[in-house]
C-alpha cells in the first residue's frame, strides 16, 4: 500500500465554502475550523453575537480531522489518572476530568438524532496494560474520580482483546461517556448549526496578520480583510505564526506530531469495544475499532510539525512493527498513515490538553493539544471570555501562568533549540 500523507482515514470530500475576497466587519472573528473553533463559533452565534470563522484549508483539516476521535471519560491528559492525582492532587485532577466530561456531554447532545451521519459507535472503551499492578492502581484512581470501570484479567480481558501481550485492562462501558465518532462529520454538523444561527464561515482563507486597533482588531487575509471587535485564535498551537499575538503564547507550546495508521486486520483482535488505548509505554498506541479496521498509532511522538516523506515512511514502519509485536497472531496490513498533529507543553506534567484562553485586549486564544472533548470545552470557555466572563477560564488550562523552570528556559532559547531539547526533557522525567 502507498503511504498517504494528505488526509486522514476519516476524510470524505465535500463542497467548499466561499473564500473571503472582500472587506467586512463583524463582532468576532474565529480563526480555525477545528473542534475548538467551531465550538467557539456555535456558542457565540447561540448567544446572539455576529461571528465569522475563517479556516486556512477546509473545516476539520487540522488536528481534529486527523485524530483517532476517541471520546472517553477515562482520559484527562496524556498521563493516567493515578499519575495526575500524584502530580496535581485529587481536587485539581477532578476539575480537569470535569472539563473533559462537560465536553463529552455536549458533543453527545450535538450528535443525538445524527448518530448514523456521525458514524457514532458506543461499545465502550478499553485501557490496556502489560502490568496488572499498574492496572489495579489506575482502576482505583478512576474510581476516586467517579469514573465507573471494570478491571479485566484473564478470560474477562480476552472477551475484549485477543493478545498475549496484555495482562489486564480497564473497561469503561457507559455509552454516554465513552464513544467514537467521525470528527469531520462532527465539525461539519456544528458548522451547519452555527450558520443557521447567523454565523458566517469562509474556507481556504489563511490569516496573514492580526493588527490591534483602537476599537478592535484588523485581520488580513490574501484576498480580503475583516475588522472585528474581538478575535479568537483556535488553531493548532504550534502552527501559530501571526503578527500581533503575544510571543509567550507561541513559546508556551511545542510542535508534536503523532502519526496515525488505518490498519486492516484479517480477524480483528478487538471485540465489544469502540476505542482502546495502550499504557505499555510512554509512546501510547491508541485507536478505535470498526469491523476489521483499527485506526491506531503505535507511538512515534515527534517534536516537529513536519510532513517530510521520509519521516512519514519511518513512522509507518514503526507503527507496523509495534502492532506486530502486540498482536503477533493477527495478520494485518496498513492501508495508510498520516500525521495526527497535536500540541504539547513543557508545563508541569506535560499536560496534553494545552488549552489556553487569555486576553490581550481584544485577542483571545483557545486551542487544543489532545482530545476532542476538552477542545469542545475550551471553545465554549473562549466564547464566554469574549462575552465578558473571563473568570470562566480554568486556571489549570492557562498555559504560561505558572511558569516552571523548563518553560522559562524554553522561552529564552531559539525555537530550533527547543525542538531538539524538548524530547530529552520530556523523556527524562525530571519535570
């Protein structure tokens, strides 16, 4: 099979919305057509604000559409619940998981009555472990957070996954809180709903610069411009290169790329679950399941934002090797591999949800590192802040507020140095 590096396995082409080719005015511009941007747009439109969204490519073409689109109550960060409680304390961890649950609940309501359109699958989510003791510890931590789950061992585990590699698993069965859907159809559904409420969307309209003025912000694009009272930037965090944004925002996140593969098993090793994750290593394998197809990444965190063909080829091979090691008795082929681009942070604990919402007069930022549910939540928070309620911004998700030593050093270094050093810091466990 040819290794793909264009669109994710979810993508299906649709007709484009218009390109901005004139000068217009509006109450608020949202930059970015992923889950955070569409959530912001929808919340603003529902509140009677006159918003406009501009997307550099097409709706869902960034990290949202390239994700595995697993939505689960079990994940509050890249770290497990036990690690988060140890690092942040129980109360802060409960708050973080609460933000995730709010996003999960809202998305479930958005797709209700649209299950078939969004390819919704609700057979539950399984978190897999090589080590029984680690599984037991995570099971107890999840219970502390109010997340019901079943600890699986031996035959009970084999009812969900056929692999001698794993010794235990946690199964989260509630379909209201654990499901998989097509992220492209989700954001398209949100876009259509926002448009019925008066929002306007332009695609293939990249932003060249942001310029603050006395009474708002001037947003320049190749063929037109927008004057708005407020701007929300909701793009992949490490792709931000817009004049007018505070430099600390750009320096607060690192470019992280995780390559995802669409895998076809001759006989799928997973039963009775829609999504899964692997806690065997720092480089998680995670994915979702439908028939004989699994969308998975066997790791390959890269601190780059590259579509270099050689890197793609190497990640494709690495995914294949990891899958063969974990499922030796299940022949498979990889149909395609693509960059599932996310953002990371050197803040304490490498909190994968690198949400940021802050004000620089009239410019607000809301973006996501990992997770559709938290991304949806952050969009609502950004909309709330734009409408005057900045107290709604969760302190745990404010990048750059409490700056640890690693972040302070990162801000002083050239970006190329940060990109080289970040993997070493990340794997050191020193922060």
